[in-house]
C-alpha cells in the first residue's frame, strides 16, 4: 500500500497561538459570596448591609475625614471668591485709568 504525504504539511510547524489582547482568558474565574465581592469592588472604606437605597455608605470612621475635606473645600472656595473680587476691582481700576488718560 502506498501512502501519499503532503510535503508542505510535514515540514511546517503548528501555527502559533497569539495571546489574547484582553488577557481575560488567562484569569481564572473565582466564585465569591456577594459580601466578599462587594468588599473587593468597593474597598475597605464601605460597609455592606441592608439599605432602602442602593448607594453604599462610607464606614463610620470616614465621616470625620469627609467633613474635614468639605471644610477645606469651603475655605478654598472662599479664597477663590476673594481673589476674583480683587481681580475684578483691579480690572475696573485699569479700565477707568485708560478712559481717564484717553479722555
């Protein structure tokens, strides 16, 4: 019995498989309980619990930090408003001086 071989097939190597662009196939799928999944997703600053709203609330220790940041933001806004008033006053004075010199 005579066997015929495909010459090209016998000399070529198998095709290389390129890695996926997203690499999602390389990450094993893990099944976690909902509480642990939320803990990983939200991070350690949030608590998981029953709520009438869908929003997660920051843990108790973070409220002080939030209040301090809000106070700092109010101080910055006050400073920006004051600088804008000063800038407007100077711009008005410059316009008045130009008008007086041209007049």
